[in-house]
C-alpha cells in the first residue's frame, strides 16, 4: 500500500472556550503539489508519438515513444485521408500510473481532430492503433492538460486552490476524484498549461 493511501486519523476538535469535545469537525492535512515548468509543458498533440500511418491491419507500436513530462492524460489526433470517411476504431494506450502500476486507456477515434484520454499516465509502453478506414489515415499521440494527482481523493472539493505561474486561478479547476484508482484522480486548470509552475493545494483526510 502506498503511503498516499493512508489517510490522517480522525480527531476530535476541542472548543477553545470549553473543556468539551465536539464531533462537528475533524482534523486533516494540507498537501501542496508542485509541477515544474518542464512538467507543466503546454499540451503537445504529438508529444508521445509522431504521426503514425494506419495500416490495413491493427498494429501495436512500442518504439519511438516519449513519455509525458509528468503523469498526464493521453490524447489522440485523427487525420483522415483526403476526402475519406471519419476514422473509427479504438486506440488502446498501455503504460503505468504514478505508482508504476500497469494501466490502459481506450480512446475512440472520430472525425479529424483531437480526442482527450481520461487517465493520467506516467509512462507509455505501447500504443495499439486500429486498422485504417481508408488508405492514408494518420494518427498522432500526445498528452493533454489534465495533471495526475498523487492522492486518492474522495471528493473534488478536496482541491482547495490552484495557481499557474504563481497566480491563483480565479475559476475553479475541473477535478476528478476516485478513491480506488490513482490514475483517475486528475485536475484540469481553467487556464491552459503553458510551461509555467503549477501549484495545487489539497485537503487530505479520512472519510
């Protein structure tokens, strides 16, 4: 079990004006997560793998893969052959989460454009690309703006505050909380990442 899975013990809070305890509140901990300018690099549509030419049969890519700069979601960019139909099929990303455990994310292809993956990958080890819809279909693999969190969260409101380049974000980030799968705990700032330091303040407690 990771130490991040161990929550702070619930404690009674003493009323400062009386010797009695109350169950109205309990104590937790505050954690500060910092992602460096390098880790908070701007979204990169081919940052994991440059353009891949689809073939008639599905193919598994295991070479020329670059890992995200820190645990982040994976993206795919579909470019159909000129005049062709929208690409259809599932790209399967395999790699590891922040704790080094093997994970997969299945991302459905669509018409031209970028599709966001859900889970935060620390590493990518293989990319399964489906067969073409028509000759000339291409796909790029990158990473998005969702940052993986190193804590299992119960609720999205545990993320108290975020800053980008030391400026507090005025609009709350989009937070996904999951107390079972670490790779599902992600945060997407209101502002796009741009290669500046990100700080995230999180309340950690036992529910």
